[in-house]
C-alpha cells in the first residue's frame, strides 16, 4: 500500500478508535447516571445534555438507558445479526433524536432572548455527534462483518484506545464545563426575578483586598440585583487562615456598587463549593425563598449546579464577565475537570445528608 494511503488509513482508524472509546464512555456515563439516580435523589446530571421533565421523564429514562446499552454494546464488538443491529441502530437513533431536540430547544431559547451565551454550543450537541458516529460505525461494521480496524495489531489498538480514553477523560468534563458555563440561564424578564442572587466567593488578600476574580463576581451579582433579576444578594464564602472574610469583602464591594444594605445576606460557612451551596440552601429554606440565581466564573458553574441539585436548591447559573483573563485560568479549568469526577461520584445525597456531611467535615474539599 502506498505510504500516503497507509497514513490516511491509520488516521481513519485512529478517528474510529476515538469515537469507539467515546461511545463506550458516554454509554457507561449514561448508565451510571440513571442507575444511581434511581436510588439517590438529585444524583443525575442529565440537565447537562438531555432532560425531558414531567410525564415524558419515565419514557425518556427507558430510552436513554437503552441508548446507553447500545453505545457500550456497539463499541465492544461488531453486530452481525441483522435483528440485533436494527435494534441497536434504533436505540442510538432515539438517543440522538432526544439530544437533537435539546439542541433545537437551546437555539430556540437563544434566538428568542430567553438565554444568552458567550459560546453558543450546547453540550447535547456532543451527544449527537458521538451517538451519530457510533451509529454509522455500527452499520458499517455490520455490513463488513468485522471491526473497521480489524487489521491493526494488538499494540496499535491498545495505544489508540488508551490515548482515546485519556483524551475523553479530560475533554469530556472540559467540554461540559465550557459549554454549560458560558450560558446565562437566568430569566431576562425582571417580573420573573428570583428570590435571591447567590454570589460565590474567591480569594481575599492578607490586607483584606478582594482579588480581581472576587470583584468581577460581585459586580455581576450587583448588576443583576440592580436589574431586579433577584430581590436579595447572598454573599457566600469562607474566612481564610489570615482572618480575611470573603463575604465581608464582598459586602463592601456590593455596597459600593449600589446594592442596598438591607438586601445583603452574608454566609461565612462556604469553605468549599459544596458547603457554599449548602449554606445558601439553608438560608433559602429558613427564609422561605424558593428560587435563586448563582453567579461565579464560567468554569465554576457546573460544579455549583451539580451541588445545588444534590442539596435540593433550585438555581439558575450566570457567568461573571471577566475584566481580563485570569493568569491561572488553565489551572482552574484542569481543577474543575478533576472536581467533576469528585462531585459526580462523592458529593451526593439529599439536603439532610449534605448537612450532616458538612457538619462532620466529610468528603474531599475542592
């Protein structure tokens, strides 16, 4: 075989290997998501990619589980039996159609001004792409009667799938973080404003001066309050080892931005994101508030929403515009990728369980 043709074939096999691994990972994630969600309240993270509430929820859960099984099965081996191949293709088609419906809904809301996004690419589009690639490969291998990369050696197959798994393990959470975090999901109409706006803390210097990241978050929270998108401003964070209180520094900034003192509520129990969300949820329950808007940097919002769902807090997320790119932004993104797995697997339970966990100081702090 000519060298250029061989190179194209190797590239094609590498691409197929990546999507085979991505399909297996997506299918496993779907099955874990719904299996654990059936027993643990608030566990599922289907808000990220596919969500059909109300009467459609049970039917969609069954369809999504079937799609997850199909993704894993199609990645494992070629499907030679025609009936099994047809059923697999049908399950993948339903999964892709559900994700596509969410994509259409996202762009409809974007076009109507209900939401805003600095990166208008919904994470459900990734599900469409991976599922579509899996469906095409399943059909192709059924026709061939063998894997597309059947001629590759064991060493090459191991290398391709190991590299693909590493890429998916990093790029999957990163894609979710960036696509979800770039969108302002809060109602644009002041008449539909939330009970409170929760602003999440960031570093305060030894001299008590807020970091640029903290200032940007508070400014956005104050802007939303002035726009009547929320009636109260909850400032949540921690008291550092140097004695500097994030909420107190945030309060001074908020007052300087024109927020009324009586509208400000401080919570200093937020040693990490989970405890910050837990503290905000506790305040909301005590005051009878039902809805909230959460403000932080785009890379932080996915973790906030995951935590909120697991402690029973209703919130919509808003990314804070940055005065300039943060010097440590690449580090923060990598940290959030790791935190995605920690929060997905270990930060779960209802509000009462979360309260006991916070008091006991259990679980990893990130």
